[in-house]
C-alpha cells in the first residue's frame, strides 16, 4: 500500500462533529456534514445543519428534530391523543385543535391529516424558526401547511395567548421547548397552566405534551429519582398533570437523534372509573387503532380537494399504527419503577428543570 493511499485513508476517517450534551457526562456525537444556515432570532440561535441524521433543526445547541426521525416524534405526539378524542366522541374526531409551539410545522402537518379537524390554531413564539423551517425544511410541512385554510398561524407567546383565550378546543397539543432554566417554555409545564388549559377543553377534550427524556439513564448514573440532582422532568410533568386531570397516560418512543427514548403524556377527564378509562386505551386492540388510522387520517391534499376520495391513513403514516401504539404505551419496567419514586409537582414557585 502506498504512503499516499494510507494518508487518504486516514483523512477519510477525520470529520467535524456536532456534539450535544444530553446529561452530565453523556454526549451524543454525529458527523457534521454541512452548516446550511445559522442565525439569531430575538429569542435564540437557530441553525439548520446536515449530519448523519440528515437535515436537523438546532436551537441554542439543542436538537429539535431531524430528517431521519422527525416523523416518529410528530406522529407519536399527535395521533394517540387525537384518536382517543375520536373514541370518546363516539367516532367523531376532534374538530378544533390548539398547538402551542410546533415551529417546524410538522405537528400541524399531522393534525391536518385528520379529516375531522375544521380549525387548527397554532401559536409559536419565534417567527425566525418558522421562516427558517419553511425555507430549509419544507418536507416537515412548509408553505403547504402554513397556507392551509384550516390553520390559523399566530406568532406570539402560547402562554399569554391561552391565558387570554375565550375559545375552547377538542384537543390541546403542547409541542414546546423543554423546561430548561431560563428557557421560554417553563411556565407551560406548571400546575397553574395545566389548570387553565383544562378549562379551555370541550367535553371529552384531551391534552397532550411532550415530556422530555424517558429512559433510565439518570437511575443508571446513580441519581435518585426526584432528587435535586435528577435532570429528568418526565415523571414530574406526569405527576403535575395527574394533579389536575382524572386520567394521565404516559407513553414513549425511541428518537435516535435525541439520544434516548422520548416521553409524552396525554391527560383527560372521564365520567368512568379513571383506572378503567386509562386501561381501555392502553390495552386497546391494535386492529381497532389500525381501522381508525385508515378511516380518520389521510393526505392533506385529499382533504383540501373535497373530492371525497381519500388515501387510507396506513398508506400516509410512516410510523404510527396499532402495533406501535401498544408498544409506546407499554413503558419499560425500570422507567416505571423510577417514575414511582419521583413525587415532584411543577408549580410556578417550584419548577423542575431538565439538563
């Protein structure tokens, strides 16, 4: 082997890296292929980069979504609660939906795939994020979603908007930044906010939020769940919602670009026994979910055309179906045990911060 060939082999192994700290002492590192755009908004640094995960949205150094797995996150956030609302409405799906955050427009994309949705209000704080995503991440939703006649897109503070809101909704979806210290979204995870959000739900309405990292890393690292050193907020968010709503269902899915399983919590009230109401959805037959996906969900263009010809939801969604539903709602034992030990409730005076 020639010296030049050996040098080229070594050069091929060298690369720039995007490194993100997800916990003290735990980093995720991927090859950085290209910085597509980098700018600062009034609130944060906004970047689109290209890595092993494809194009990625990064704000203040934190991964928000990646081309490889954004559809997993957004389908998981939206479809389990909206189908639950459809079941509670005797098959009639939600008509009015609110999204807090969701600047990539992918959460709105998934909501607008529901045939029943007549009105969607989305309030995001940062116009720069929406502008950048429309330009560089059109696959996430882009102008096709932003210009949809069923969507009212508002640039503003979701917390302030809901505090002054007189409209009610069938579903409220919070796709907001993690509860980090000095972050813009911390008040949207408090007991006070959840009580107000509940007052804006119609009968059989449902609330869902992303809940951050949902695995046993903190326990493996020897950190006691619920202690001052616990950097996970998943159990605390679940506890806080549980103090406001009759029923809470935590669920999770693996998001490789986030470096862990990621958690979500849906919450709702019921006239039934709360344990029974939760188990009915946790243990729902996967065939029923598959049938509802096919009947309730389709391509946005099919709905817009009003031609009455709809593609089956199973041909539209890339991740969510009956089997995935059952897997997401079956939290692993170490996580369940860890969450039981965490009794924290998030309030305005006593917030809980992620790392």
